[in-house]
C-alpha cells in the first residue's frame, strides 16, 4: 500500500485508484497549460510511474467528468472550477464518491472520443458525465459528426463492466450559426441520452450563458460566480442520482 502525504495527513492509494490519481493530476496539468483552443490529443496518456502497489478496493466510487474547458475550469483557479466544487458538494452531503475532472480545454467531441479508451481503462466508473460539443458548435462543425462521436462515446461506456450510470449534458450552439443549425445542435443531446438510457442534464450553462456578470471577459467561460451557478445546474440532476446510488451501497 502506498501513501501520498498531503499537509499533515496522508492519502492512501490503491492499485485500483492509482490510475484515477494519475488522471486527476494529468487533467489539471492539461487545463493549466491549455491557453488556446487547440486540442492536445498526444498529451492525454501519461507514462507508467513504475510504482508498485498492493491490490485493494477503493473506498469511494468514481464520478468521471469528461468535458471541455467549461468543465476543466478555464481561466479559473482550480478550486473554483465546478468539478472541484462538485467534490466539495458531494463531501458536504456525506456521499461516498470521488470526482475526477477530465475536462480538456479546446477539445471537440472527436477529441473526447479519442480519449475514451484510455479514460475508461483507468478504473471502475460509477457515474460518467459527458459534457462535449461546445467547441464543435463554436467551430460550426457538422451536426452529423457531433451526433456520431457522442453516440460512440456512450456506446463504449455502455460496454463497461460494471456499466456506469450515464449522464449527458445539454449544450447550445452560438446563435450566429443560424436557427436551423442551433435547433439541430440542441436536439443531439437529449436524443443521444434517450438512445443510450442515459440521464439528460439540461443546458449546462442555463442562467449563465449571455449573462455578463457571470462570465469572464471572453463572454464564453463562467467566472467564479458563474461556475457556482453551473454547479447548481449539475447538482439538480446529479445530486439525486448520487444519493440513490449511495443508498444502494
């Protein structure tokens, strides 16, 4: 059994959870160095640390967040990202879950799909939240491509054993791309959720998008206040799921 020192305490790492700790630090590094909208698919797989660990079951089930800069917390202190705030909310509710933020700034749905084999191989996932498509919309990429990528991500997730609870976050396209594109874009997410038996989380940025006081100067990414509002949006859907799973345990 290996331990990492944190402050005056220690964090125990098991063989099952080691992959998620690597992912936690990796995602943080990607978010910190991703100052542009360029994808960095070659940076998503870390090398083996060579640390030998004894097998043991993790004490908390994993909630994996696969997302874009909106999840990574672009422009924010890591402690202000909604994914980090989600862990604090989970802990305050006394729920036995470990949140892993695998958001990557600038990533499209194609980039998220390319990461799935590695992400899904890091350890058991109890709940998978998929937030993707925002950059597809910003770039005006084909709706069929987004639909196909999201379908494949969810198909791969369904094949995991045990099968995680799937949550699909809704997203909106920029209005300058026209009403037809916006309508078709919006329809992708609830349709994918229905097709794969996933829970649909309505528009992630509801009450935040377009509100100057809740966004950074770029008008796209939430500021600290906006991030807390995003957390509230997520918690309305995710909170009852985690509570139900906790009772089953």
